[in-house]
């Protein structure tokens, strides 16, 4: 099955050897606790079983005879059994949860580590919510499996068997009377469980819908507010919410019916047993203590039967969850070159050599693209939206492999570069600056210890970030999630500082199109110049000033290089660039690429 299949019902096998073996890989480091829990389980169950028998011995042996001393020692034994059962159960639960929480924390970590190594392709086709739900919800389902004691479902069967054996050994006639209701009860439980399972699936699907809706609505809150759609969204959400509530309601009704059914079955069984026991007792064929013991056995008997099918269902859904988690763990990771290379000399030369690329099949996004950027040279890439500019950058960073041709960075094919070294060598500043929650300084260093505070401050000063940083309270001021407490211009400057502090050889920049106030605009422009100074740079340019200042301009059109040259040369040629330029000059401050 595929790991992102949320709809698959949990009605598969409850025991899948292959999956359990893989799960065991995570439990193994905590195997002592695991075996401890497993050993404690039959012990406390056994101690639970002997209690009614001790009661019987007490009543029939000592109470009837009036042997108070004997009764006293039996009471000590009885108390011991109760204490032992309690301790055993406590120990078993404790150890089980130790195993569960530790191994599942490891599992979550393994999934996260794997996700970090996935190629960009993976994130193109995967909604974030799906991955999040694998790491949280599915792991929680596994936790539930431990909590419900579903792993030890076989031991429940053993307990049932134990009760039947005890009953039959004490008095088989009474045992038969007690168990007469068993077959119809089991059938009824099975019927209710089947119905309940259907509603569980409904609940799961509906909560998934609620989560999806919430995720979209909350992340698009600004748009919702701007378009005054709150009322409509509220209605949509309240409908989803009501659907979920109704499904839960049905499930609760069934659960309640099941519980009362089992209670009733136990009570009626006790009544049948008492009636039969009463007859036998009057005929002097049965002792009173036996009847008391049987009342307790019957009470103990129906609970595991009731829980058995619930545990079975938990096992089934946890196998489905495990299957999805492992399928995610089996997704291929980013290819790493066999012998990662770095160039002998970092000069900052970039060569696109007959590069072809498509995200899917043969939908070519880049066709036979060739150009060279010499060390220290500044090249502006222009072209209409969708012409493939951003794709060039992604290929250069090695996020996707080229289909044909090659890209050389300082003479080494990006496919052969050590990926981490390549991304240090080339700093990419995207149009949408992504900021993490943390401090301003964290957002510049990105957690790299080699970037010192002094380097952060120097970079900040260099790109004019220091005045707003000071206004916010210094480099340790907090950045809220996604930098929502910073303006677009401030985010840009911070991104420049981030690039500069890491001192890359090559800078790739997708110039922001968002307009900022004239003063910030000037700061950004000046910071940009300082940033590019003495570095090789490829700028996806939108502003005329940036383009005019570039050493060379590469015009992309439908994935191919159409024109190449300086501003003056291209204007003189009277081609696409000249037309774009004319349109933009007439159209005022519109971003360069928006006109095609
Ligand atoms: P530009 O930056 O010039 O606007 P892009 O490089 O972003 O252009 O996109 C070029 C083409 O590739 C567009 O047709 C776009 O739809 C397509 N494209 C971009 N990213 C992806 C992706 N992750 N998966 C599939 N197609 C994509």
C-alpha cells in the first residue's frame, strides 16, 4: 500500500509478521522492559483467578466450621493475592508504557530523519498534512495498541481458558449453567463490533476532513478575512463538525449498547447459575462457597470477552498505521554521489551545458539551456512567468537532477558535488523569505555554530538590517512563526544578512516583487548591491534597475535561452528583451516578468 493512503479501512490482518518484525526493531532496545511486562501479565492474571477460589475455601472450610484462626491465615493469603495482583498489574502497565513511549519516540525520530533526506520531488507531490499525520496520528495509534494491551491479546485468551478450567474443576454442572449464555453473547458482541467498526472509519474520515479544512482555512485566514468569507467558512466548518459529532454519537450509542449488553449477559448468567446452584445446594450437592466463587468468576469472565474484539480492532488499525509509517520510511531518499566531490579551487564559475529538464515525463520545462557565468560576473535572468527561471535555480542547487546535459559549478558536475558543500558554496535567496520561529540571530546563523555573533552583526550592518534589529530590541529579539512580526522589506534584509553571514562564493537571488515603501526600497537595493559585490551572482530580476546594472542578461523564453547580452546590446537587437523593456517603461513600476 502507499504510505499516503488515508482512506484504507483498518480491516486487514491483525497480525502481520513482517510488520511486527520491523516494529520489534524499535522495541528491541527496550526488550528487558518488554519481557518484564510479558512475564508479569500471567502472574497478575493468575493471582486474580485464585481469589474466588480462596473465597470458596474460606466459606466452605473455615466459616462453616467456625475456624476463626484458619480463616485468619486464609485472609492473609487472600490479601497477599490482592496485593500481588495490584502490583503485578501496575508493573505490567508501567513497563508496557515505558516500552511504548520510548520505542515510539525513536520511531518518530526515524521518520523525521528520513523525511529530511527526501528529494524535493517528494515535497512537490505531498501535502504537508499527510506527512505530519504519519508522524503524529499514526504513531499515536501504535501507542494506543500498547495502552490497550492489544499486544497481549493472546494472554486474554489464556485467562478465559483459565477461568473455564477453574470453574469446571470446582463444579462442572455449575460451569455449564454459567456458560450457557456465552454463545449468544459472543454473537451479539460480534454484531455490535462490526457496526462500531464502520462508525470508527466514519469518525476517522470525518476528523481528517476537519483537519484538512482547518489547515487550509487557518493558513488562508488573511484571504478569508479580505474576501469577507468568514460566515461561509464558518458554515462549512460547522457542517463538517456536525458530521463528525453525529458519527461519534452513533459510535457512542453502539459502545453503550455493547457495555450494557455485556453487563446484562453477566447478570443473567449469574442468575441462571444461582438458580441452578440453589437447586443443587438444596439437594446438598453443592457448597455455598462454590456459588460465591462462581459469581466472581462470571464477573471476571465477560470483561475480557467484551475487550477482546476492541483489542482486535485496535490491532488491525495499528497494523494499518504501521504499514503506512514503514511505507514512508521506505520512500527513496535523495541520491548522494558515490564519491562526493568539491572543486580544488572555489572560484564561482557556473556553466549550464545543454540542460534539459522536466518535472514530469516529457513536459519539458527547460530545453537545451546553455550559458556560462564567469567568476565574479553578475547575470540577470529575465523571462515571463513560467519560462523556467526558478527551475534553473533549483537545478543549480541540486534539488532535482537534470534530465540531459550538465551543470558545472567550478568545473564539477552538481551531481558529483557533496550536496551539503554545494549548498554552502551557493547561497540562494528566495523571493518568499522563510523565517523560523526563534531569534533574529538564529534566523541568520540557521543554527550553524561556525557563524559567530560578530559575523551576524557584521552582515546585518552591511545590509542595513541593524536599525530595524535595534528597534526590535537587538539580535536576540524573537521572530514569530514565519516571521509574521516582520515587514516584507525587513524579511528581505534579514535574508540578505543570512546569505552574507555564510559567505558563499555564488549568490543566487530571486528578486522580490513585493513593493515596499520608497525608503526601504532604497535600503534593499543598496543592500543588494553590497551583497553581490565581488561574488558571482545569478539574479532572477524583476526590477529594471537591477537588470540594467547586470554584466549580462539571459532572456528565457518557454524554457530556452532566446537572447543573451548586455542591456544595450539586447535593446539594439530589437527582440523579446527590447519589447519587454518597452512595455515595462510604459507600464511604470510593474515587475519586469509580469509582461510577456
Ligand atoms: P518561473 O520561475 O520562470 O516563473 P518556473 O521555473 O517556476 O518558472 O516554472 C516553469 C514551469 O515549470 C511552469 O510551467 C511550472 O508550471 C512548472 N513547474 C514549476 N515547478 C513545478 C513542480 N514542482 N512540479 C511540476 N511543475 C512545475
